[in-house]
C-alpha cells in the first residue's frame, strides 16, 4: 500500500520534472485550463472598468451637455482638452489638491510615527493592545459620516471643537472661511488616516530585530541615533508606499469633503474629484468633465506605474 | 529591565491620548444621537445629559431610511458574493498555474483599485441612463466590483499560494480533475482568506458614497446617500443625522474589528511587505 503511494509520488515527480508547471495532458489539465478560471473575472472587469473608460474617452471628444440636449452631441475633437488645459480653475483645483496633500501628509507621518513608537514600546501591555484596536475605528468609519460628524464638531454656534479652539484663543470661522474650511477638512483627514500611517510604521518597527535594538539601548545610544541608524531603514519601504497610496487616495477623495463642505466656501476645499463631480453633475457638462476625468486617469496611471515599480518589484524579487 | 518612572508615566499618558483621539469623534457622534434637540444645540456643549432614543425611533419609523439601509445590505452582500464567485477562481489561477502574461494580468487586476471613482462614474452614469438602469441595485452591484474584485483577487492569491502544492499532486494521483481539486481541496482550505476578503469587500461597498449618489435616485438609494440628504435646509436635524450615521457606522466597525489584524494588508493591497 505505502509502496504504491511512493511509487505514484515518484511518477508524479517524474512527470513534474518533464513538465515544470506540473500540468499533465489529462482531461481538465489542458494547457489553457487557467483561462477557464480567469475568464469570468477578466471579462467582468473589462465590461465594468475598461469599457466605461473607453466610453469616457469617446465622450471627452464630444460636446456633451445634458442641459442642451437639443444641440445634440457633436464631435469636437480636442476642443474639450484645449479648454480644460487652458482653464485656470482646473489648475487651481489641482493646486488645491496638491496643497492638501502637502498639509496632511507630514502631520499624518509624524503623528503616525509617534503613535507607532508608543505602541511599540515595551510595558503597559493591556493599554497598548486597547490603543492598537482603537486605531481601526477611524479607518472603518464611513467617509461620508466622517464629513457629517466634522460638520457637527466644527459648527460655528455649538460645535465642540469650535468651542475648544475658542477656549485656547483660536476663534476661527471654521466652515465659513477659506482657511478655516481647508483646515477643518484637513483635521478630519488627519483623524481618519493617521492610524493608517501608525499601523504601517508599527509593522516596520516590529521588523527591527530585537537583539539589535536591545544592543543599541545597552550601548546607551540616544533615541535619535536609535531612530536614524536602526529603525529608519526598516521604516523607509513603508514610508514610500504610504506616500504613493495616500496620493492616490487624495486624488480620489470625495465623500468626506462632499458631506462636510461641498467644496466650499467658494472653491476653498474643491479637490479634483469634487470639482469634476460639480462640472459633470451640477453643471451637466459631461464632455468637459470627461476630458478632466481622462486627464485625472492619466495622472493616476503615472502614479500607479510608480507604485508598481517601487513597491511590487521588491515584493516579487 | 527597570524603566524610568517618568518615561513610564509619559508612555501611559501618550497611550491614553491615542485612545481619546481615535475614539472622540466616534463617541461624539453616538452621544449626539442620544441627545435631545435642546442638548444638541446647547452652547457650551453638554457632556452629561439624559439620553433619549427619540431620534432612533424617528429614523426607524421613516420608510426612506429603513429602505436605504435595506438597499445598502442588498448591494453590499450581492457585490461581495459576486466578487468572491468571480475573484476566487481567478486568484487560484494566478496562484497555482504558470502561464504567459500572468504578472501583467495580476497587475491589471490590482491597478483597477487605484482608479478614481469619478473617472468611471461619468461614463457609467451615461451608459446606465441610456439603458434606463439608473436607480437600480444591479448597476451599483456591478460597479462596486471595480474595487471589490481587486481586493478579493489580491487577498486570495496570497492565500492560495500559501497552501502546499503537494496536496494537488496527491489528488491528481487519485484521479481528481483540476476543477475538483480547486473546489474540493483548495477552496475549503482558503476559507480564512475568502472570509477576510469578503469582510473588506462588504466594508468598502457599505461605505461608498460617490457612485451611489450619482447612480441612484430614490428606489435604490443607499444609507450614506440618505444620511447626506438630511443636510439641507436651515434647521438641520442633527439628532436624526447622527442617529443615521451611528446606524451606518456600527456594523462596519464591528466587521473591521474582526479583521483588524489584516487591516494593513487589506488597505495597502500588500504594497508593504
């Protein structure tokens, strides 16, 4: 009995040696069997992802204004792209998006690192695990609800944060002024995404070999030296992915801002996704909005190429 | 090892601050949903108040709200089931077969996750409008696959790749075909990965606002859309808004706590190793 299994194993091993992928000629083991497994998902994604994208490209070459259906939807060539690229409000929106990234990212990184260090430090085991679990709460909170809560917290008349800031001498018209609204959405973003940074850094810190960290502490290396020479190399891969993932997120950011400020006052908090939504669904100029969306897509593709090059290359190597 | 008591105190205070910072907006939402209108509008804000369930009674009596919550469940559960049905076999192929272009297909799946929803929302709105399919569950269920399929494929490829290949060889010897091996051996062993990806898929679908806002009107409106719709007029019904918000957030928070160990994997799609 056992010998026959051994024999069978040998046969399998031998056939596997002839055919490195281990696929024999038997029924259901054909060369293209993987196609049957992949086809449903690939076809679905082509239908719901790729086909609409192509449709958007086509739309972007037409005048497509739903408030002027009577004009029809004539082909206009590059006209939409020319007008978008020459439109200062489009560039201002991209600039606001970049500013937002540059404001929230450093805060989230520094706070995230501080939190990760506190969670990594030995002692107070129970409190540490409670704190670690609470990090999940902001990450899971529905983005739209974060915006609604933000609107309550920063309400001019009875918002608890408005009053708290007033108590320390910062009397700001949070949602009604240009700077205030920008700061308010930034604060809500910091609340929601700092835990993400903290968890990534925590994962990096746990990869530092315990002996090395211990040896450095015994040598009375200063906290700064410990950070710079020992922890930082383990944190850098996480930091790179953070920057790229968060930049893609901020290009997508819509729900929280929409419920909190709708991009206002004026266009103070109008990030790129909010802006395109307004042109498409409040002005109903879908041709122009499609051209903007395609430009955004190109930007995203450039970013995701970077993402794949920097991040997955290491993972697959 | 003895630690400096001052450092220990600092550590303690720091950890408590983290907990307060993370929970405060969540706590404030729950507390506000339990306050009477007078307490809600009180200035300075009140921390000690007599809780009331009147706002919850109001929203659960409102058919629009209960319908929206039901819609959210229908959409999130259907799209999750569909993502697993399509994604699990694809993940199996990517994990266990060698073929040309495998890496490219994998990248293509993953990179769909990066696309901003507004890029797809415009054409999908026009296509659904032309097909008279605006305000239906099916459009949301399908469009949510654009972010759910990548997450299922990513997490399950990882899971299938972690199962030893000898099982396949042993089953082959017993004469089992490829599909039997997949369905009878690998699928059951991959259940933990399937469960985690199902939970993520549910959370992302449940939380989604942009597509739902654009593609639904009344019949298929989801919970985040109805919560947002209360934000108009001068006198905002804050109690009602916060009660709806709490009802939306509670189920996903519970799910997220279940997968908290996998949170980073789910959110980064394995970009950090």
